C-alpha cells in the first residue's frame, strides 16, 4: 500500500513563506485563498518562549471530517491517502469548510487575479470556471504526482513528482513521500524524530507530520 | 367550539387578498433579483467569507426549517395526543409546516455556491453525511405531511389518520434532530460539537413553529373576519410559554455544558460576555426578547386579551428566534478554530482572530424572500383548499382565560 504524507521539520522552518508563494504560483489560487499557509506561533512560558513557524493546509486525513460531511460525494479519498474534490459534484454548501478542524478549505466565489483584471499566464491556465462557487483545498499537487508516476518518477524523491511547496522549501523543512515505504525519507524522518500531528485527539489521522523536539 | 368543525376557503381576488399577494410577490421578486446578483457576481458581494461561510441567508433558512417542524406540533397535539381542542387547527398546521419548509429550503438552495447543481445533491448521496440525510428528511417530510393532510381532509382516508399522524410526528422529531445534528456533529468547532444541539433544536422548533402558527392563524382570521374565542389563544399562549421555557432550559444546559468542558471557555466568554453583536443578540434578542419577555406575557399579568397576548408573545419569539439562530450559526463561526490548544497562533490568512461578518442587503432580501414564499404558499393553500376553520368560538373580549 501507499500512504502519501508530508513532513514539516519545525526546527528547520524559518517562516520565509516560499512554500506559500510556490503553491500560489502553481495552483493560481485567487487573492484571499491560500492552500499552503504558515502559522506564526509562540510556545513556552516566559522567559523560555520560542517562536515557531508551522506550515499547514489540508492534512489529507485518514478519516477526513470533510469527506464525512460532504453531502454529494464530491470529496473523496484515494487509495494512496490523498483527499480530492470533484469540482463537478461540489454544490458549494460549505459544510466541509465548517467541519474541517484545520481551516484548510476555501470557496472561490469569483474569478479574481493577483494583479488587476488581466490574468497572469499561470492564472490563465489554472484558474478555470470549474473552481468557482465550489470548495477548494490543497491537493498535494496530485496532478504532479500522477504525471510523475506515469513517467516513472518517485513522489518525494523526484522533484517532478513532488508537491511544489516541498520543492521550493529553502531549508528542507518540508518533505513528502510514502509513509508506508520504510525506506522513504518521510518514514525515516518519522522514525528518527519526535513528531506530532495536528488535532490528533479528534481521530482524523492527519497525513501531515510535524517534527519537533521539545528539548531543543 | 362546535364538535363538528366546518372549513371554508379564503375568497380570492378581494382587495385585501390581491394586496397581500402583490406585497409578498414583490418581496419574492426582490429576493430573486438578489439571488441573481449574488450568483452572477459570486458570494464575494455578500458579507460571507471563507471563515464565516454561512451567513444571514442560513439564519433565515435554519429558522424557517426548524419552525416548519414545530408548526406541525399543533396538528400532532390533536391527533397524536388526543387534545380535541387542537384538532380543528390540524389542517392549517400541516399546510404551514410545508410552507415554512418550502421557504427555508428555497433560501438554503438559492444560497449554495452552485444552486444549479441541486440535481447533483438529489442524485449523489453520501450516507455518512448528516447533510445528505437532511435532504432525504426534508423531502420525506413534505410527502409525509401531504399524506397526513390528505387523511385529515378526505373521510375515506380516515382509517389512515392516526398512522399518518404518528408517522408525521415521528418524522418531524427525526427531521429536527437531523437539523440539530448538522451542528452537533461538528466536533471541530468549539461552539458546536455537542449532543445537546439536537434536543435544543427540537425545543427551538416547538417555540418557533407555534409562534409562527399563532401569527398566521390570528392574522388569517382577522383578515377574513372569522371569529375566534378567547379560549384557544389563551391555551396557545400558555403552550408557547412552555416551549419558550424548554428552549431557555436547553440553551442554559448547552452553555453550562460548554463551560464545563476544558478548552471551551474562550468561545463561551465570546458568546456570553465580550462577543459584541453576538453577545448583544444572545442576551438582548435570544434570552430577553425571545425568552423572558414572552414568558412574562404568557404567564404574567393580564394587561391584554389572550389573542393580543398570543400575538405579542409570538412576535417576540420569532424575533428572538432569529437572534438565537444568528448566535448559533454566525457566532459559532466567528470564533476562530483553536488550531493549537494552549498556543497563540496567527498568520496572514485570518488564523487566530475573531472573524468579522456584516450581512449585505442581498442576503437580507434573500432571507425575507424565504418568509414571503412561506406566506404565499400558505395563502394559496387556504385559498384553494378548505383548510381554515370557519370559526373557532366567539370572542368575549375578556382577558381572563376561560379554561
């Protein structure tokens, strides 16, 4: 089996937002819609307080709350763990947006471009009518993964088959791969480090692992 | 009240009838214009955002849908619980239930991101989704209540009257439970995610539905010059008081439970203390106007005749109910998700702070359109069919309850 997952090493993330920009450039999300974002957090207690940058977005959960509430089966989970939205089946009820514990869902209400009325080339190619009035979210760049697999590439190892946020990360904080493959980078990182997942108490089984060592 | 109730249709095309229909038609036309604008431009013209995704149209829709199931209670009182005094009201109760549901669903559907895909929602069901179950429950409610109404009107179907009444009563309880569970199943949201949402919504439906019924009954009798004694409104307003008290009880239970849960004190402080418009609507609208004042009118001093008291209390319950649904729907979304408990989180994308929401005029128009649709359906129903009793006793003008 394959279980694609993302790993974010919070000891490495410097909050540069390059992943945010790369995602926006690649997926041409309109202003106000950000599939990959970075939280700015404070942890600890005075005087031992630390600032943490935490990349987040859709967690591609094992038990996605968005999938459970979706009335029209628009939200689906693939065998490899990637949660997808069929834009043609979404009715735009927004129940998934309210149900998601990670605030990862966005509804796009109009065709809006980053710089005025004229689209940039990426927006012209990626922001189509099918995404208007429906829920959208991070796809783990599923089209890159599928195209890369078809070309014999390995997601997480070959950039052509890897999400762009991971490719763009300047410090190597973001990694991607098959968590069921013990030799993959994400599996090894998870095995060798302390990690947590967001809202694991809710039983969603997120596919996003955060490496964190409280002692450091 | 006579043992045999005679029902008569409302005479159409009178000056009052035409004025009413013209007024309601104008409201619906404006609402349709608002829908066209919102769908043509996109929801960015509304006050809704990606943080507050359900806005004022949902407040109206939820109110109407919840009131629909409650409006059927009057019929159930007569048929299921054998209260003879309520039996003449059964037909109007069933019609109003269908009408309110039609109005609520119209608003809900027209506010979807893709209302053109209603057929998709009706043909692709995710049976793990309570939302999908509600689509079935709402459709089934229409059918069950239509059958129930038929058994009330056709003497040949009299043997099905009791089974239909029981089915309709059971269905309405499940329907409101389903509506409450839309919020109760949202574990991610601190303001929701509680089993008490289901009984709370049932209590809300009892109060809203009866209030709507009293208003429609009183106004239709007044406009068609039908006589109504004091016994019925006195009984109805006391029953309304009971339902309002139940609503207050479950509201208190909900908030006390929330305060008891670790990690939910923030959202409770927001709703109860420092949430601005949401706090004002909770205490002033929901608790004061929609709770304490109607209780005082129902059970308090006798300054007015029962019919007037019933009308006053019902108006308060409707306005307070809209405030209550606002607090639940919008107040609950305005409070940000606790992405990392115990940590302060922020980002450039609306994380970690209270979300603003101000309804646009388009949303107000759509919501009012739902109410107008309900009233048009009701008016057409009592015009086309013999649903309205010819009289309900003689008015005495006394403020004292005869029973």
